[in-house]
């Protein structure tokens, strides 16, 4: 039996292009989420600390009490 030959011809596709999405690995998603959470936590804590210090300097007791209640969430570790 004689071997058959196959000939391929390539034609340019003129239709709508398909876009393939590449999945991001779980480890990268998790580590990036943890880094962003840590950055947000530190920024919020620093902002509240500076506001508390400002309230102490100006002698605003009501603002100090309000901010100190918010700051309690950052002291629990």
C-alpha cells in the first residue's frame, strides 16, 4: 500500500478575532490580595492615629472619643 501525502494550505482568517484570557494562578491572586489588605490596614491606622493626635492637640474631646472607638479595631491583634 502506498503512503498518502497530505498537503496543508493556510489562508488568512478575515473573521472576528477571538481573545483568549489567561487565568491568573491562585497563589498570585492570594498574595496580591494579602498585600493590598496590609497596605489598606496600615494606611487606615496611620490616618486615624494622626486624626487622634490632632484632636488631642486641639482639645476636642468628642472627636477624640469617636476616633478612639474606631481605633479599637486596629489595636486588636
